[in-house]
């Protein structure tokens, strides 16, 4: 629900189109868009109105809509040219009166859900994690594996320095003279070499909050992610196409090369969208936002194709462990909870005391559940409900994700797990690989992924894994 202001907001500009004074909340919005006080007008529609009022020598008024990264505002703006000398020594200034100010939060549901899912998986896959400040300086280092223990100790001794000083950046990022000054999006996904490790690694950077005045990020989470599994005797990844099996071929060699230019496109588009490089004609901010959204979708597709090659490789094997399907179901519901609330959908997760012990790889099972719940939200109507149930029976543990969507007929159910199958969707979200990858992961962990549905009655996807008999025998299953 939007917020409104009943009183007027006053501002003034000089003959050089510099905003001299401004009252809140317009002043704060101006700063979040990259402007300063005093400084150039950075809202394109307002700049155009001011110039026309001065050109015609008339008082002009119109409704203006603008937005920054987190807020869209509408306002009624009246601009009146002042007599020469009435606004500073240069004259030619204008008085601005803003009324009917309304603001609405801006949410990109797809980007939010994809980012939340990627962060959750990165936290469980990372060989080392760190908390960074707004300038990407190290604040804390935690969660390292034994392999990266020496690196973690070195980073802790260098708290306050840029994290890029402790790794060797590969590719384009490594050729920069001051990589710590690069936009964080250009370092997110960058290939890195770590002292004491023969593995390949990549960096995952996740912004935390907003800085003072709503500008920039207040900090970051850094996760160093391995190309190969972390258990002690992980085999070297195959290098030939034959050894990779039926993979897509994009994988570890090509994906990092693609991520860098795509990240640069997104970073530049966001610079244009937020007008940090200066004012631009009305409408171009929207175009830039579309470019950034398309870039995010392309990055997600690159990640999906990389995972596809991994699960299709002949030697792929997850790292099984004792897990709790109830806990993982609650985590998936929590990660996607905001997206569900924005669509008015209720996710009913297992109760906090529900435990369903199973054998599987933690992050792979979470990846499957996130995909199933995200699909349920995507295909369910506004105001619907999504259920997640867990059960254990006859040596098998199951988690069921059910929705109130339009459901699938027999033909659609047979196609649901095929590569690039999007079940008739025409929107730009999703690659059509999620269910295929999820089923491959389930089979690799000794389980199954099935669907039961009827047209008009929603769909039920069931992930079945071997039960953890030892814990189940203690009475923690069958909830």
C-alpha cells in the first residue's frame, strides 16, 4: 500500500538546472537517485518540465512519475519561473511546488526469489565465507573448510583490507589495476585462485541492505565457491567432452567467461537506470531496467546450464549425509516467504517440531525444494495456498509440495521433467530446466521425484529419499 503526503513540498532551482533547495521526502528521493544538494536535477521528467517553464516563461504543471531502485513515486509538480535576480545572482531560477506525493515499494519478484535461492545455496556450498563492509573490506571471516584454514587465518589478520588482496583474480577482473574499486557485480561470479588449493573457485557476492541516504550497499556477504565437491578425495573434473557425458558443454570452462560480460551489462544498465551518470530522457530508465532484468535472467540460465552439465556427467555423485526433510522444507518456505506474501499466497510448511530424517545432500535437497515451491508459487493464483508435507514410511522419507494451480493433464505430466519444458508458459522467467535437474538430483541420491495432478485440481510433487533408519527408529519420523 502506498504512502501519501497531504502538505506541499517546496524546492528551488537555478538557471543552470541545479536543485538548490528541497524539502523531504523529495530531497531524500533526489539523493537516492544519485543527486546532491545543491546539484543537477536527476529526475528526467522534472528536468524537462523546468526547462520548458523557463523557455516559455510560464508556470507549468503536470503529474510526474519516477523511481529509484526501491521506490516508485508519483507527484503533482508546479514549476514557476522567477524574475531575473530573484533566485541568486545569475537569475533565471524557478520555484517548485510538489503536492500529492505518493510512494510505492518496488519489488522484482523473480529477481528477489532467484537471489534468495542463490544465497541459500551459496551459504551451504562455500568453502569460506566473510562479511564485507560497503567498500568490500573484510569485517569478519567464518565458516572455512580445513583446506582453506590458512587463507582464513590470513584474512582474519588483515581485517579492514579488501578481500581481493587475498585471492588471485582470473580473467578480465584480474587485469584491473584496482579490482577492489570495481562494481560488486563485476566481481560476483569472478574466477579466483586460492593459495594452497588446487581446485578452481569462484566468488559469490551478495549485497546487504542499503547505505546512508539509501545509496549504495551497506555491506556484502562473500562466499568462495568450489568448482568441485569439497569432500577430501574429490576427483578432478573431466576435461573432455566424452568424459563429461551428455552435458551441455557450457559448464566450468565457458560459464565464467559469460558471467563477466553479462555482469558488466547489468552493472551499466543499473547505472543508467538510477541516473548515476546524469539525467536522461524520460523512458530510458525503464529501458535500462528491462536490460538489467534480462541480464539477470541470462545469468540464471547460465547457472542452470552449468548445473545441467554437472548432473548429466557420467561421474556425478552427490555427497549423502543425514538430513531432516522437515527442516529443509521450513527453510525453503522461509526463503520464498516474501515472494509468497507479495502474491497473497500462504505457504503452509511443516510444524517446527516435525522431523523427517532422510539420507541426501543438504544443499541439493534444498535446491530441489526451492524449485518445487517456486514453481508452486508461479502457477498458483493470487490468494491461493501452497502446502508442504513430510512423511516417513517403509524405509522411505517423503516431502510433498502441493498447490492450487490449474494442474496438469496426463500429457503435461509426462513432459514436465523434460529438458527446457516450460509447460506452455510465455513469460520470460525460468529456463525449463528446473524439474529436469531436480529429478536427476533425486535419482543421484537414490530417490525419486514424481508428480500427481489433475486438470483444475492443482499439482502434487513428491520427493522421495531413503529414510535415515537410525534416527527414524528414535521416533522422529512419521509426522
